[in-house]
C-alpha cells in the first residue's frame, strides 16, 4: 500500500494538533465499567429532555419529510426567533450546534498570523478551532476563577481579530455583569470582534446578568452565541446560533455551511422556543441540585464553585481522573478538569433530585475511601520508611 | 534531514557521507560519530543483502545529547537476532561472517530499536550518545530552603545544581544515569523531549526539582521530586506535581508516570502504581491519568493475572482481561531484546522488541551475560497490548523476575515492569 506523502500534504498546525476523542457509546461504557445504569453528568445536558412541545413534534415526525433538504438558512426559525429576541432576521445565523458557529466566525475573520484572545481555563473549542486553523491563540489566566479583563486587554494586539468571552464561563460558572462587560467593550474599542458565548444564558437568574443581544445596537463589533443544547435539551440534534449586527453577520454568512442544520432540529427548536414553564422547571431542578451538592461538599470539606448554571466544579483531594474511573464504576459519568487546566477538579452537571441524591452518596463514599492515609502503604505493598 | 536511496552496495558511501556530514554539522566530534557511521555502513550492507533494489529512507536527527539515524524500509527486516547483546557471530562459517557486519552495527551504537510502523514498512533506529566531562563543582546543600517559586525555564546554573544534588543525595538506582553529569542533563533539557521544574528561593538557592521526558509514546515519564530536605517538603512535592499536571493537562499525553525517591502523598494527585526496593533506596511509582479513560483489552499470561488484577483494580482501571493461551503460533518469529545499561546503578533494562519461541533461551543468555558483568537488577517489561508478549511471562517468572510496577498505557497497552534482583556476591 502506497500512502500519500502526508509529511508534505499536511500543514504543520494540523499535524501538531491532537484530535479530540469523544467518549464511546453508553452501552460500551456500561459494559467496560461493569454497571447497568449510567447517569450522565459530564456534558451539561438537560435531564428533562426537550420541552414537551418539542418532544411531541419529534413523536409525530413524518419520516417521509427527511427526503427533502431542510431550509438552507433556517428561515422559518430565524423569523420566529428574531421576533422573540426583538432583532432583525438578518442578524441571526444558525449552525450545527454553537460549535459549528465558532468555526464559521474564526474562518470569517482570521488568517494565518492573526490571533484570538481568550481565557486559559474556559470552553476549549475556541482554542482548538483556532489552533487547527493555523491561527494564534493567546490565553489570559483566569483571575479568581473569572475572566480577567486586564489580562485579556493586555494580550490584544494589532493581529487580534477575536476576543472570546464565555459568559457565564464553562466550567467555573463565573460571569461579568453588565457594567463590567460594557466597560471592557469600551476599553477594547471597535477594532476587534468580541464573541460573547451565552450557551448558558437561559439558566441565569441574576438581575445584573447582561443580555448580550440588547447590547448589539451600541456595540456592532459584538457577536452573541446561543445554543439549543443546554436549556432546551436538543443537544443530540445539534443546533445553535449567533446574533450580531447585520454587517458582521453578513460577513460570517460567507463562511457558513448552508443546509448544515437538519430539518428535525429546526422544527424541534421552533417548538421548544418559548416554553417558559419548562425553563422554570429546569431552573428549579438546577437550583435544588446545586444546593444538595453544596451541602454535601460542605460536609466533606470540598471546595465547590456553584452558580445558576447547570453545572458545578468541585475540588478533590486526589486525582480527578481517578475519581472519574471510580465514579464510573458506580454508574456516574462526570467530567475531569485536568484537560481544562484545573487538575484535581471535577465538573458535575445537575440532574434530577433522586439521581443527585445517589450521586452525593457516591461522592461521599469516594472521598472517604481515598483519603484514608493508611491506604498508601497498603497499596504500595512495601514499608513506608 | 532525510535521504532516499536504492539498496545497492555501491550506494553505501552516499549513506555514510550523509550521516557523517549531518553529524558534523550538528557539532559531533569525529570520535563520537565514527562509530555511528560504522553502524550505518554495516546496517546498510545487511539490508542490501536482505532486500536488494528496494528503497530505503534515511533520516538523521540531532538530539543534541545524541545523534539518531533512522532507516525506513518496506519489508520486514532480516534476522535481527544479531542485535541481541548476547549474540556472538560465528567466525567459522560464511553465514556467520555475513552477519558480522550487523553485529558490529549493533555494538557500535548506544541504543537501537526495531519496529513495524503504522504508516507502513519497518524502521530501525540507531542512536549514538554524546560524551560529557565529569561534573565540575561538588554540590553544597544550601541553608535556606523556603519560600520557593517554581520555574520551568531555570538558568543553566540552576540545572547544574540540580544535577549535583541528584548525584550527591540519591542512590544511583533512584535516577536515570542520563541526569548526570551536568552537561548531559543540560543538553537533554535543550531538546524538546526533556523538561524540568525547579523550585528555588529568592536568593536562587535550590529547594528541589523534577525532570520529565517524553517519547513517541502516550505517557510522560517524570523523575523526582529530588529534594534538598526530604523531611519537610510535603508542600513542595504537591506543588511540583500540580505544575506537572498543569503543563500536560491539555496535551497529547494520556498519562504521566512518576518515579519518586520518596513515597508520594495522595494530595500530589498521583496514584500508587508499584515500587522497587533496592538495598540503597526505594523508587516509588505514581501514576496520573490525564484524560478520562474508557477502558481497554489487556492480554496477560495466567501467571501474572494476580499482580495485574490487584494493581489494575486498585487504580480502578477498567480492563477486559484476557488470558493468553499459547496456540503454537509463530508470533514475531525470533526473540529480540532492546537493552539499556546503567552501570553505575548495576541496573539493566530489557525491552522485548520481538518475542518468538526461542524467548526462554534468549532471555537466559541475556541474564547470564548480565550476571557475569555484575548487573544486580534487571528490569524487563511486558506490554498487555501485545498478546504474544505473554509468552515471555512464564520465562521471566521462572528466571526469578517479580512484577513490581504497572504503568497504564505505558506501551501499546499497559506496561508491567518485572524485576530480577540479585544480592551482590
Ligand atoms: C460555553 C459553551 N459554548 C458552546 C457549547 C457548544 O454547544 P453546542 O452543543 O451548541 O455545539 C458548549 C457546550 O458544551 C458550551 O459549554
């Protein structure tokens, strides 16, 4: 077999990039870890599933319709959403999840030699897409678990095209209020695009949490990301969007892939959109879960970062990746934070009461079993002198 | 630097000139590269014999501390048993003489390896290490140890201090020979395969440090922390270990193994994965997975199941353990060990590169040789990702090897380190 000369064909930045390995299907994991049930607490999904109207649509879905292409630019959904958000249809652009929208934006604004600026410990996909696209990445360390405005501003240079702010931040749950955000935008000025990732917008219940879309008239260099994966429980259908000023969105549209959002996702999103009761119920579940977890961590003396978001971060007195394996053996799948540059921390997504109760118990068992000092000498099997 | 050549004895001088000029450009002295070019010459001719007319790719890599030449060719290599350090070619027969060249090639370089590569074809790697003068100043322990700050780009002088500290305060069995003398350590650190984390006081005095090295494999090997005052440095150990996790947390590596000259507290984030006790000092092994792991199949000989099961369950590894049954297949053909010798520590490391039905005999020959040369500790690894290596298990146990350390994902699968220790006569 004669392979093509990959050394010559593949650009350096692609060769150096390590592909992301997604987890295997649940059935395989259950078998591997020897459990009958696996509670997913790793991807910040909604344990309620989609809102009832979206679920009803999915049940009644006519298979024959998949023979037709979907709306190439999500026109009906954009019309409805623009009305809901109070902006123009042309200010909205959809993608196959917010992840694809990140890629559209980086492609639209960056060429080799340019850079993006973001935090060192935030959602990793901005950094990944920039890196495998040959775009520079400048990372400002978080300040007390939050985005550091000074640090970010200090990194911006003439080749900085995009500044990514995750608000609230995944994984720490920290967020900028309206005043801090506008002060940052004012100081940065209009010469760079600021991407405000509001993937968890619908969970936020704080009076001074800013709605990025309301800032668009004042800051036309702003792009807002939202997704149907988190609150709306449609992660498996892959649908997310961006909103921006018309001129900016027109540019990003050039690099967008038409037809990349399938018709089932579009219809389900339409049905999910304004179920306020569902949002209320989800928020209540999140609040209760956060409280249960905070109490358990207080009892175990584990530091925890709680927020309105549907996840919390917990610091363990031992390896997070070991905790992952041990919790998997008890049927709970959490996210390790070493890869987010938080070694020893785990991120836990909120689930319904009964499952959260079981998780708290499992966490307590885990911590007790692994902090027993006498275990050390025992496991080494040699004298500790 | 790379060169492609037809395997024809007439082209041999081109290969030699290529390596010679690359080594000279890289600043190696003639006495250092002469043996490497000799190896290249002999290996080239042996390959001409085995696969005349085929194309061979030659790559030279300047590692600073070593020069490396890689041969890439399309077919399985000729009989490589000659590369075993125990083999003596037969001067009496034509066949023996024909193999003399390969024998010389393997002895003239410091390290070699053979592997089938996923992109297709085979690779033989020859490496010749640079020589260094002995350390200059003897190490004097500093008086003030706290407070410290940690750096991953310390000054050359601080690295020399670390090399001195290691040589002065630790047994030869507790660190790789390559960390001394100081010039060699500095050159290793200058290559991207090695790195260091040093804790120093404001006055620049050394409190301790850690050294890591990476290879093509999926794990980072770390050594240390080497501490000025092991008695009260728990916090320093934790901080150095956390810095390691930060450094490699988002990287291509699946895990890190730490060979520590003292027991590791759980707060350092490393899980115990075995230990090696020697009369002069113990090496404690800790393992840190960097990623979420989804399990794997592990092939093992029946004799090693108790050790493996105990450790893999204490580390909560999910493994589909399959016991290897010998069905009489040929396996890799003939047995070949890669060997690394640490004379100062009396330690030898055997890595099975190919395992065949002659494994027991080849192993016995190696042990005879190593015993005669005074090596008291011999380590041999088994890879649970290579079913056929299981064949070696029974021979290792029968020769007195005891499994001591488990390194998850240390090879194609998990790596078991077995040790055979003899009390010095
Ligand atoms: C902050 C943030 N942005 C974007 C995404 C991606 O969302 P989507 O599922 O729409 O691609 C996620 C998902 O985890 C996220 O946490």
